[in-house]
C-alpha cells in the first residue's frame, strides 16, 4: 500500500471517528470518489486501535476509572460508582452488537456500504437531528460530571446501534440522544467518548477475527504507521471539538453534514 493512501485512510478514520460526521461514510466515499483500492482488514485493525488509544489517552482519568470499575464488576461489586459506570457502558453497547450481528448475517452491511444515496440521506437527516436535539437540550455547558443510569444507557445504546448505517455517525447519534435525555453538551460529548471504547474494542475484535480466518499477511511496519497517523488525527479531533464546544457548539459539523449530504443526494439522483 502506498504511504499516501495509508496516511489518508488513517487520518480520515482518526479525524472522523469522534467528530459527529461519520467515519464509515467518509471511508466509503474515499473508495467511490477515487481509484484507491480497499485498505483491507489489517489497516482497519490498525486505525481502529489508533483511535482507541487516542480516546483512552485523552480521557485517561475517566478511562482508568472504567477499567478499574470493570475489574470490580467482574468481582461481583456493582455498588461501586466506577463498576456501575462500567456496567452502564456494557448495557449501552449490547444493542449495537446485536444489530451489528443481525445486519452482517443478513448481508445488509455490504448493501449499505454501496449506497451513496443512503449516505447522503443519513448525513442530511441526522445532521438536522443533531441540530434539533442540541437546541432542545440543556443550554448550559458547564457540566463536567457524567451521571449514569441503566435506563439512559440502554436508550443511548439503542440510538447508537443506528450508527451502523453509514452516514449516521456514532458520536453524532450518541451526542444527540444524550442531549435529548437532558445531559449538557460537555456531558453528552463525555458520554459519547466513553461509549466509543467498548464499541471500538468490539469492532477491532471482529476485524482481528476476520483477519485471522482469512489468513491475511501482516506487515507490522504498515500497521505502526497507520496506528500513529490515526492516533494523532483522533487526538487532534477530540481536542478541537472540546475546545470549540462552548463557542461554536456543533454548528460547524451540522453545516458540513447537511451540505455534504445534499450534494451527495443531488449527485446520485441527477
């Protein structure tokens, strides 16, 4: 794989994984709009792992609590605050896992990846949904402590499952859901980032399994380069979104989604 393509795929994945603009849609568009070949399962693993390291590093204190909470949860302690947080993250991940397995077994995942019109519709529709949910949610932005509940976690998890449809955006739909449930902007982003950890782990595990079953050759130098690029881009994207959250809110991403979505719809229809 050419270094340029490798860097391009890794940077696109890193930048779009946590911004509410859909990483899957941008990677699909990359292959449709260019002559670049598919990057393969090995690169998918590397770029996903890079984004995972980025979110864990940026939210290291919260991530540390989740990992310790998971250990306590496995020991049967659900009364501890950290273990309860870990439990809520697991509950929120279950709908996406079930929905993901269903569409994969039915073959709908391949069909959805081939539809530029679908991406245009979801980019536009969920762009308006992000704007509407944010305008309906709390207008204060000084919340820093995330309050978890199993009920809200499951609701957000059901919304998160829709992110398997290209163009929806996992971060966008979870932020929208959290805003509708009454969480402030910072809380909603924090929830979205933490929810990405088990989802990315699950996606990486699936890619590793496919890679193993297909006996794909592994180039560790390529993996390292992809990991570094995706980590750097993802870390920058998280920092950028949080820095401009209080002033620009989600407006730049909403405008981008709607403009790109409408352009894709016109491109496929006309």
